[in-house]
C-alpha cells in the first residue's frame, strides 16, 4: 500500500513538473513573440507618420505658393496670410522629418537635398513678394516668368516622391513582418490550448483513478468501522455507566467541599479525621495537611475550655450540641464560628458543622460601640445643657458682684486699702466670667460670631488654660511668627481647636513629652493643591500643633475626623473632638492637614484664609475717663430682683430716669401710663409668660422709635432660639 502511494506521488509530481515546464516555456516564447509583434507594429506606424509628414510638407509649400501668386496678381496683402503661416511651419515639419528618419541614413541624405530645394523655393517666393511690394506687378512677373520657382517645385515633388516610395517599401516590409508575428502568435495559442487540454485530460484520468481507489478504501474502512463499533458498543455502555457514577460522586463531592459551612469528622480527643474545603479555608491550611491534626491547636485560649467541654458532652449523649468558639488563622483576624455536632452511630467520631458568624459578631460589637458612643454623646449634650444652666445662674451672680464692686469703686470717699480689695474682687469676677465663656466654648454652646483678629494674640490668651489642661509633665512650646496676617474667625472656635488638639496630643504622650504650637503665613499654590485633595489656592494663616507622642498609622489616620471615632477606652471620649476641629476649619473656608507615623509623633496643621483688614486691638487704659452722663428715660425689665436693683442703681447714678419692671406685663403697663418719651428698652431675654423679643415688638407698636438693648445670662444658642439675633 505504501509503495502504491509512493508511485502515485511520483506520477503526480512528474505530470505537475511537465505541466509547469510547458506553461513556463510557452509563456516565455509567447512573451518574446508578442514583444516582436508589438515592435513590428510600432515601425509600421512609424512609416505611416513619415509618409504623412512628407505629404504635409508638400501641402504647406503649395499653400505658400498659392498665397504668393494671389498677392502678385491682385496686390492684396490678405493673400499673404497662408504664405506666412506656411513659412512658420516649414521648419517644424523638416525637424519632425529629421527625427522620424534618423534610423534611415539614406532618407537623411535625401532629406538634406529636399531641404536645400525648399530653401531655394522659399527664396524665390520671397523675392517675388518683395518685388511686387516695391516695384510693382511687372517686375514680379518678369521673375516668375523665368520659371525658377516652377523648376524648384518640380524638383521638390520628385525628391519627396522618391522618399515616399522608399518609406512605402519599408512600410510594406514591416507590414509583412508584423503579419508573420501575428500568425506565429495564433499558432502558439493553438498549440498551447491543445497541450493544456491534453495535460488536463491526463490529470483528470489520474484523479479519476485515484478517486476510484479512495472510494474502494473508504468502503472497506466503513465496513471495518461498523465491525469495530459493534465490538465496542458494550465497552461504551460500560464507560457511560462509569462516567455517570463519577459525575454523581463529583456532584456530591462538590456539595460537600464547596458548602458554605465547614464539615469536620472529629474523634473524642478533637483529632480531625476528615474535613471539607470550606473547613480548611477557615483554618488557612490545605485540606490534606489537616487530617490527623488536633482542632484544639486552632482555637483561641479563651474559648478552648468551652470547646473541650462541648466535645465531652457530644460523646456523652446522643443529642445535638452547639457552642461558639474563635479560630486563629495565622496572622489574619480571628474567626468567630458556631459549632453544631452529633456523635456517629459507632460513637468513634462525631460529625460537626461549623458556620462562620464573624460578620454577626462584629456587627454586634459595632452596635455596642455605637450605643456607647451615643450614650457618651448624650452625656456630653446633658453636660452642655448643665453648663448652659450653670452659666446662666453664675452669670447672674457675677453681674451682681461686678455691679456692686463697680459702684463701690465709684465712691470717692473710699479709703485706699478698701479700694485695692474691691479691685481684686472685680478682677476675680471678670476672670470668672472669662472662664464661663471658655466653658461654653468647649461645650459648643456659643453662636459663631466671626471677627477680625490676630491669631497670635488669641493663642496667647489660651496658653495658661492649655498648660492647665495638659499638666506639668508636658512642656508647651509656643513659637509665634512675627507680622502674622489677620484672619476672620470666632475666637471661641480657635479656643475649641487648640483645646481639642492639645488634649489629643496629651493623650498620645505616655509620660513626659512636648507639645509645640506654631503660627505662620503661607501662600498655597497649584502645585501644593495637586498633592493635597480639597485644598484651594490662596493666602492662609497656618496654626500648627505637634507632639512627640506615640503617633498613628495610616489606617488610623483615615478615620480620625469621623464623628464618634475614638481610640480611647469606653467612657473616656466621645470621638467628636477632632471632628469638631475639622468642622470649625471647614466652616471658616479653611483646611486641616495631619501627618503622623507610629513612634514619631503627630502634627496637625490648620489653614485659615487671610483677611485683608487689620485686627482691631482694644487698648485697656486703667485710667478710665468718667463715663458720660445721660438724662433720657430707660425702661428696665428684669425678673431677677438682685440684677434689677443693681441695674437701677447704676443707671440712676449716671443720670438716667429709670422705669423698672420685674415682668413683661408690668413693663407694658408702665409704658402706657408714662407721659414722656421712653428712649431705650433694656430687657432680659427669657422671662415668664413673655420673652424679651415679644415684649420689644409690643412696645415698638406703641413707640416705633424705641431703641432696644437685650441682656441675658443664658448661652447664645438659647438666646438665638428666642429670635433675638434676627
């Protein structure tokens, strides 16, 4: 069979080589013959062009002679138009003929003789034209009658006729050659067609024989295939049954391995006898490596006793038992799991189902944290309300103390020693009032009242309080920059920012350490903004608080400004301190940047926009000028008797007429009964039955020109609730 195939290949290759050689030879010979035929046709065309040019040349000279004769006979110069046009083209025709006959030396020689005759003819024509123009018809006729022009024309015709006969003979020869090549091409195409047909028939016969052989082979192959299929039918059935069994086993194996719960077979000592892929994933070890290991080694120490007691109960009773333990998975976070197990019938092992309940446990922890943070926030809110209430009563008492102290100091007969004591009382009261203001600022109970200020002066006013906050073990370093730009911000917000940042730095320092407060001017450009998201270009005043405490990692830094986020123990922090710092900066169109690394401390930088106006400094002059006295009538409304009395005394001492009332109703009655004009209403804000705003509205209906002055010991947020600042 192999020898037969080899012989067929040889025959096929031989026929193919013969066909290819024939096609190539025929192609080359045909191409050569076609090129020769094309060349013969080109020369045939060339002969036609030469003959045509000779005819055109004779015709041109005839036109010139006709124009010359017309001019001699009539004397009309319009007959010279064809004469001059003929003169223009004669040289060009001669040039074309020289180019066309350059391959024929004899034609070139004859063309030289023809050109000489043409020059003689043209000279004769030119002479007769000039004589007719200058001397008249008779002179020109005399020259014409000599027959010089006629003889030249006859000679020229004979010479041109000889050249044309020569070219016609060449044309005849070239036409004969072109016909020979054309016949040869026809013969070649006939021969090539017949040869190709013979080769195609040969290939057809070869392919037909090969196809017949293959048909026989395929029939034999089909017969053998049927025999093989009949023999292998039982094997296929057996294979299909085996595959069905393997697929069924694989399905149950996948259900077992890929179940959402971990399946363990454990003996009474906790040794793993079998485990699925999910269970191995809980422990972070390959399935094959877990077999024969004790599950105890993967359980946390605090839940290990629970698991051992659970195993004892499983093998002691036949009922299903459950417990919760914690798996330790290498360096990963612990996994909280619920274990349900029942002992097998042989009582040699138990089958346990372990479910991951980490998400539920973490959610429970988060819920507890949120509840604790909410309780802490509510506690802080209660403390804030308590601070507001205490501040009200404390402010009332301070008002009385400061008022009576000022009255006593105004007594000119007071001795020097008592005067000094009263001044100390007044200073202590003013410091108490300032302490109350700062207490309210920490509790965030004041309305934001921005004003233009110098940050250095504001920080310096907080230094004493900050030193008391951080304690004596921590050094507070104050580094102000000279010529600091002004900012427009509520001073209480600066106090709040400093207090929160310093307390935060203090908590990060374990024993002794240092907190540095710096200020400076900075111009933030686009390059800086490109590396700090949320920043805007412009001029800013920088407030920096840095420490050398424990520092923070990147994960912690990502959450420090989130409300209720805190690293402190339960009950020690609300998680709102840094959030309020961030909010205060944003409220004033500023930014906060923080840099920290574990063990290297933390630096908080607050950027507040520069304000172009200068900070207003209030100079305190101990030598007060006497206050200007007045004579207007003032309606005073205050429900606190002590404050009412001291205010009456202060206003009366300054020359004012005071109409005093301890309730809004009494004030309205006094206003209606008073015959004169009341210039000013001085009223408490929060009073029984009617607040100060409503009282002012009622009184302004009676007296539209009435001016208003509100006073209160309550915090700004409570006052704002009653509409005083509208």
